[in-house]
C-alpha cells in the first residue's frame, strides 16, 4: 500500500534531490525535468499518481510489465536509466529558472560523457529547449549528439500535459524504442 503524504509533508521535501538510476553503457537514459515533491518524498522518479511515465514506458515496449516507481532499479537490467535536468525537487517545473535549466544542461552533458548511454531521452520539450539552447527543437530525434550519444526529445509525461494521452505518449516512446533497439543504429549516429 502506498503511503499517503500530507500537504505539509510534501511541501517539506521541496529542494531535496533523489539519486539517479544510472550505470555505464545504457541503451537509453531518460531525463525528466526535475523531481516533483512526491518523488522527493519517496525517493523514486515519476512517483506522482497520474504521471504517465511508467505506463508509457510499458505500453511502448520498453518494459515487459508495468513497473511501479519503487521498482525503478529494475530498469538497469533492461538497459534503461533515469536522471533529471534539474536536481532539486519542486511542486512544479514553473518554479525553475532558465539558469537552473542551463546549469542542469551542462551537468547532464557531463553525466552523458561519463556514463555513455546510446541515447539520451529528455522528457519535456521546453526543458530541452532551454537546457540545450535550442529554442526551435521539436519532439523526436535531434540532429545533435553528445559525443556518441544520440539525443531524443519526448513529451512530458506529467498528468498536467493534456496534449498527450497515455497511448499517444506510448507511441512517442515506441518511436525511440524501435531506434534504440535496432542494432543497425549503433550509437545513434547513423540512420
């Protein structure tokens, strides 16, 4: 059973950070915008009920079953990981500054250089645009790479993103999955 948190308990988690789910040589490193308060409270990425990351990940074929946020470490065995552009937890991404995004983008580049995933998938077009200084970026595969790592932008899976349903999110995730699991794609630099 999931613990219920009071507003006060959640508010007290603002500013906390949570550990990445990361290791060397992943197929895909998913990158959220920043942890929400529920994630900060639980220590698990995409933990807020209503966030569609886990259902989209499963429906797209990345995971063999629907994982719960507390099963996030199971992703490593599937060649997947999770990090964030900005590390500090907030009630909403609107609380973040452009400087935080840019600083986070630099830290993310260093993380990618260290761990060398085949693909970096940023879930949030607005966060990607600011963090990487690419105001015209669109969803999908980006022309840029980070070393040998291909870059892909996915829609934000937050329940607040009404433009996408779980099924349309899963379709976007599946486009990446097909490329990430295609042995001819290599590091993401071909195709």
